[in-house]
C-alpha cells in the first residue's frame, strides 16, 4: 500500500443518505474512499438535507427494502466484506434488519477469525433526549451484543448501560457495564464534557476542562474487564451535523490500519481484534487509531469554522436587510447559519490522509 492509504479494505456502510451536505453515508463514504477503502453503500433514508435544517423531504427505507438490497448482494456473491459500518436506522424493524445483515456476514466469516469486523454506531439520541421511537432502544440492545465495536455518545452510553454518567467513576462504570452486559470487545464513548462531571473540589480550575471534550475508549481484557484510555481535545464552539459519521468512518480505516501495523501479526487473525492482556491501554490499536481520528477531525473542523465565518460575513448584509415577520426572519437566519456550518470535507481530504497527531491517549487514572 502507499504511505497515505490504509490497507485494502472492503466496507459495507449502512446509514442515512442526504442529497446536500455531508452526514450519514454521504460523509462516511467520502471519508473512507479518500483513505483507500472500497465502500458499498446501503442507504437507510434518502433525505434532501440533514434534519438540523428543521425541514426536509425524502423517504425512509423499510426493513424489507434493506433486507432486499442485501439479498441482492448475496445472490451475486458480493458479500466479501472486511468491515461493516452501521449507523442510523429509521425504525426498530430497520435496526433488526441491519442486525441480520451484520450477523449473516459474521456467519460467512466464522471459519476465518478476524476477517470480518462490525463497527456499530447506536444512533438513538443526544443531549439528554431520544430522537428515535422508544421501540428502537430495545432493538439496539438486542443488536449491539453481536458487534465488535460500538460508538455511543454520552447519552447513548447512559441508555445502554442504565447508569447516569455524573462523574468519572460513573463514566467508567458505564463502560464496564456495557462490556459485560452486551459482551462487546471494544467501546468508545465519543464525547464527554468533563467540566460537567467534575465537582468543584476535583476541578478547582474550571477553565482547565470547560473547553475540552474527552473521548473514552476501552478494549476488554480476557476476563472481560476494561482497558480504559482517554484523549482530551479542544472543543470547537459550533454545532456541526455529521461529526459522528466522520468519527465512525475514520475509525474504520484507522483501526484496520493499526491492527495491520501492530507488532503482533496474529492480531489480524484474532476474533474481534482483541489484543493480548499484556498490551497497555495506550498501546491498544483502538487508542492509536483514535489519536489519528481526532487529529483529522480537528483539522477539518477548524477549517470548517474558518469557511463558516467567511460565508456568514459574505451574507450578513443581505440578512440584515431581509424583510418578513419575526418568525420568518428567525427561520431565514437559522437556515443561513445551518448552511454555513456544513462540514467542508471535499477540499480538506488531505487532512484525512495526513493527520498531525497532537492529542495523545492517556491511561485512565480513576477507579473502575
């Protein structure tokens, strides 16, 4: 392989699709293809744009449609997949259909340990609320036990573990519970604001954490206990749609790269790519991969902020002279700002391939 491409990887990406912008499979496909992966798309929704605009047109795929597409692949022997990445599914039945696909690919690879790996992003909600129907939660709980790596955000980790994350110790407890309850080898909680978890006695200088996001990851030991690491990154003061999809897609490529670059050549032939117990948390392929993932994301999002500010400045005069009711003006301003914050991926793909790692993994220092 060339220096800036990951090992040859065939990916089945099952997620949403939008006509405009980069979220879901629109994001994940470009990210993984830019890094050398061969991606097959199975789209679970077809929307005009992401839902952050508050208005959209399109359709949601039914569970039957999802299964039919996969059955068509099977008919033609097109299931030589190395990694499956599954994201948003629009219903409980659709989650079950995606789960069937993942388990079927696992069965096909059962005689070749390590030859198939399933990354599952349990898209259910954020910021303390669900944005899927209630029946999607049990569907995910039944499905994730078959995945190799899951990527919940803090709220989703709370839903899956049943533990409210209010401190570092409850955060570690939640990951430990997810490992044990669902028998999942790898977990990454993709965003935690430590300043909201640390009491003032533990955080005498709030400024030291209030502008940081912490990513917590773990790969189990042979006894099922976690090997926890953390990476702190500067928080960027803007809401972006599609960052979770970017994180997941980058993780697919970088984790496969880290496994193939690992000093233990047997790891790639090990079920779920679980490293031997003597490997320290910060030396895990999952930790090495996450360092590169966050480096690329930080670079792309910094340039997105710069482009957003330029676009907002260029459209400010027109916005100031806009006419209409107060409600109409608020809607126009929301659309202007949402469009300006679309992630600028196409012209920044070099940062996907060539990350400069600044944020390093650290071992967990608390109890668990």
